[in-house]
C-alpha cells in the first residue's frame, strides 16, 4: 500500500548565529529564532502530510480501481468507460480542489486580520470558527466558497498556532481524525479475526487447524503495514484524533463480543480500556466518535 512518499522530516535545534544552518537571513526575518522557524516549518509539513492521509488511506482501503475510472500516476485516465472512483476528502484536498477551480485562497494572521476580517464572507459554524481563531491570534488558511466533491459540500480550512506551527486541519462540520477512526476499526476487526482463528485452532483438529492458521496469517499480514502507518500518524496526532483511533478500535473489537462470546469480548474491551487510560489516551463516548467523521 502506497499512500504517500514522505519518508523522513527532521529539524535542527541550533540557534548559534555562526552556524551554517542559520546563515539564511529569511530564517530570522519575522523576529523568531532560526530554530523556532525550523520547528514551525517542520510541524506544518507534518500536519499537511497527516491531513492528506485523511483522504488517501480510505481511498486505498475501500476503492477498487478495477471497477471505476481514475487518473493514474502518469496522468493517464484509466477505465474510461466506467463511472468515476469514489474519493475521500480532507482539509488539504478540499483546498487543492478549490484552487484547481480557480478559487482564491486566503491566509489571515495577526498581521493582516484588521483589513481582512471585514471582507470575510464565510458563514455558518465554519465561518464562526475561522473568525474566532483569527481573533485569538491564530493563522487560518481557507478558500473563498464551498466546493462539491463526491456529494460532499463544504470548505476545508487550516488553523495554525503561529508560535509552533501545530494546528488543526479541518473540513466543514469539524471532521478531524476520521482516518484514525477507520484505522482503529480495521485494526480492531483484524485482532478479532486473529483471536477467532486462534480459538478455532484450539477447538478443532485436522484440516480445520491448517485453515485457521492460514487465515490468521493472512490477517496478520494485512495488519502489520496498517499498524506501521497508524504508528506514524499517531506520533503527531492531537488528543482528539487519538480518541478517534481508540473509538474505532473499540468499534472493531465489537466483533469479538459477538464472535467469541460476550464474556471474552467484554474482557478484551475492558483490558484495552485500561491500557488506553494508562497511556493517557482519552476514551471517547459514542457521541464523541461521531465527531470524527461528521461532515
């Protein structure tokens, strides 16, 4: 599975003005130190990459490109006689779509907010959130009007803390962390599948043992790259996004409750609950999980 090409991003904590890495005057022109500006740039790059995963990962998992029309990596349209492939949405993708349609992009920060805020035409909850963030001193990037993508209507916007580069990458409706909800559910389902195969191996004999072991091996093979991707995304996830992952994990493990019996399933969920609490990860309620995919 290939959902991106960023393999490493690093920043250098070195504020010595005599160091070669600090020789570029652009690094200090805004009054911040060179190291702080590199840290801001690093966080912005990681944020954009993680936002892109919000649409790329679901597309890789649930879109069968043999059954729909799409543009390949060389820019060639494949399966021209079929309907278009379904596509995911994220903040960075919504902004890219708007830009491709000729919409203006706006970045408003404390230095230009007095002149820009009166011209802001966005309404609704998204417009109110953008105004509130700008007035609180944040940097906000957004496009001028709603887009229509695969039946989804709305805007994508990015709220950045100018002192750290960290921020929220949002689509209208406050969907933020949806990919982690889906990844959590997938991992939960795979864990349940492996447990089912293990129980089947213990309870059966003969050919059934071999079949159960093969299926468990297939499930493990599918699970390993997903775990690696999830680990990378969780490194820079917010507490709310981590809660989305945990919520998805519990949803996926619900299969264990029905397949392995209520007692064993409930025990597994309870064990994971205490692991999450010990790790300092918020355990979302059912209502909270809905906010992960609300659009």
